[in-house]
């Protein structure tokens, strides 16, 4: 006789009977976010999610999504699908059994239910963006026949996502109650609903009625007096906090949490800062593979004076030996082809809270939703409905002001002097500011030819801060005399958009798109932005053509050239097609 009672795991009727068991099951649903084929590793560098602004910085593997050279049997295509449906399956099991024990406080069950519903919806959101319409499994899988399901359309998949998220919005806790961004809050649900509606309004659905919904959900976050969301005054501090295990719930609304160094009692590490940071072989700094490099086009999307540029894009390399953070600053590029070797730089191992660092694995959290993105989503959606409004314009200007330099714009040599045998000392004083540092360059004739700013590993060039007027520049020493120079400073009102940037709906649309590049680069939103805007293929091909002009033999031009219309979404994994006879493959795959 077959005894059907399991002995090697808890049966469902016994696994969800206490608050602790519900919490444990919910942790299992969250755990998928940090999976190797999710934000734990592969999504950060191998899936081409940064679109036209960066490229995979190695020649191997020679095929895969990052090269836009793959098929329906590729391991990444299969494993990403598996990870997402694992999360959905765990959520389904929890949702089906959450009310097994009615004595568990209703508030506890509501909160767990809300988070599970939201996470299931989020996994379907990633699925529909990546694979298009997919089978909708909303109950636990109880038999082999449950796997035989037809593919829902993209529209049907989105409707289920909206349904789950809207139900979750009334069940989850406010972010101020939670006190950290690693758990789903009311703010996270509302902000992600804005993103879902934004994507529905774009291609391929073009459900333009969703623009108004996107604006409404984003505005709910902006107007939430209890949470009082706001931008961190320092753009760089937002990302240093992820490495330092510090929470900032005003700006960082939802993040994937990682922890440990493989040497403590509890570890949940990922590869954020390793695969997508600056290459490093220094164990004290933290080893990193540095597999995400920037295109020259990305560098020139930033204005001079935008502090986001030199924080997001590397201007130094780590030394192989020396103390934590030992680095060599790069020379200022003189040609466009010299920008391609620069790394993604938002996530930095040298700032990890645990100083005894694991090789290749990090505790650095990854942002899924920041308040800055909510502001940009509101501005974009509101503009599509109403054209440029004062509220939307102010939201974009607030972002620009947060990252605008208050330092020195330039130092111009007015007289090169004579007789200099070594670079003289440059002293900067006055003007209401401080901390600017610069060095003189002397030519073979003993003249000062230019004055360059020193580098800073957080904000880039040491232009200083707080200047309200041009400071005095004094050149002394070096064996010569007579060299003089003058300085010009960045002015506060230069941060704001020019009237032409928001004169029409069309011009404001382009301005917002540009701000999304500057603010959100390397946060895995670029490819999907290009797809929903309907410019994915042309943008990728343009990036490839620019690389060929700059570096004609570059291996990294190939992925951009490989892009076809079908690459907007991936194929359904071949194994799923073979096992599920009701499932059809995506077009052109």
C-alpha cells in the first residue's frame, strides 16, 4: 500500500499554521528576487537591460542575451523563466493556504497576503516585459495537467498584474511602519502601479488611457504626507547607502536586500558591485569583474556640471594592491574612443559595511524603485495627458537641482608666464566656496598651458562646492613667474530646464527621456524604456554605428548590430513549448 502522507517535508495543511510559518513562506517568495538569474547576478549584466547606454565588457561568452545572439534553448532564457515561475509558485502556495488557521490575527494575514499578491504580480510584470504574454498560473500546481496552459495575451497578463497589485495596495503596511525598503510597502505598490500603467500606455499595448492612471498612482506617492517621500540631498549618498547597509525610505522605496560576506552566520550575498562595478583584483577593496562598460554616447548625455555623470561613470581604476579604495585616476580623454573603457560606477565595493570582503560576492542592495523614478514617471505621464504643467516641470527641475554643481566651471589661463621648470602650485580662494583643487600643466617652453581639476572618487572633478562668485586663482612656485588665471563658476539657476525644453508636449517628452538616462542609468530600466517608446531597434543600431565610427574594429559594436525587431522580447523557452502542448512560440522565434 502506498502511504501518501509526506515524510520529508511539511504538507500544506501543516506548513502555514502559525505567524512564523507564514513569514517563512513569504520570505521564500521574496528570496527569488536575489536569485542568481534575477537581481543576484545575471540581470545586472548579462541581459542587455541597459540598452544603448552600455555594453557587456568581455568577449566571452560569445553568445547570449547580452550579445543579442541566442535562441529559445539558451540557458539564460530558460533559467530566468524558471526563477520567475518559482517565485509565482511559492506565492500561489502561500495565498492558497494563508487562511488555514483563522486564529492568526487578521492584520497579520492581510499584510502577508498583500505582499504575496504584489510579488506574484511583480514576477508576472518581469515575465510580460521579457517574454510577452505568458501562461497565467494563479493556483498551486497540483498535477501534471496543471502545466498544460495556453499563453495569455500581453493585455491579459497586464490586467492580472493590475488586479493583484491593486488588491495588495489596500493590505500592505505604510513604509513608515516598516522602516526599511526591503519589504513591500504601500509606497512601493503605488509606485510600481505607476510603472505598470506607464508600460501599458506604451508599446506594444498602446493603451493610452493608462497615462492618466500612471500619473495618478505616482502622485499618490508624491502626496503621501505620512511617508513624506523626498529626494536625498546628495545623489551619491543614495548609492553609497546601498553598500553601507543604510536605509533611506524617503528616496529608496523598494530594494533587493543582500547581506553578509560568506564568513558570518547568515549570508544572502549577490553580485551587485562585482559584475557591474569597477574591475578590481584588490581583496581589500573587493574583487570585481567589471563587466558593464559605458558607451561614449552615455557620457555626452550629461551636461558639464551634472554631478551624476562622474559618479555614475568611472574616472579611475582600482589598484591591484594597497589599502581599501587604492586607485589611479584616469587622464582626461582627448578622443571619443577613450570613453569606451569606462565602467559603470554607481555600486562600489570599497564602501561595503563589512570590511572583510568576500571574493566576487557582495552585500550591496539593489534599487527597484526610487522616489526619483516616481517623479519622472509622474512628469512623463502627466505630460502625455495634459502637456507641460507646472507640477511636472517642477518635478524634473527638482531632480536636476539635486545633482547640479555649485563649484567652479572652468579655470582659464590668461598669461602662461615663463621660466617654469616644474608645475607650479595653484591656490583657489574666495568666492564663498571651498574644497576646489587644481593643478597646473607646463609645456617644454616653461609656460603654464592649462589648469586641470584634481579628481575626487565620489563626485569626480574637485570643483569644490558653495561658490556664489568667481574665486581668486593664484599660481606660485615652480621656478617661474608671471602666470595668471581666472575662474568661472556654475550658477544655481543653470540647473533648471530652458523654456525650450518644455515649450511643447513633444519637447518636454524628449527632455524627460533624457533625464531618465541621467538619473536612472545602470538601474535596469533603459531597454524597457526604449521598447515602450517604440525606438528600441533604431536606438540600438544608432549606438552600434557610433561605435563603428569611434572604434571601427570594436567587438562591442556587434551586439548593437545584431539587434532585430524580435529582440524586444525573448522567445518562450523551447523546453516549455515541448512540454506544454497548448503553448505557442513568440513571433519570429
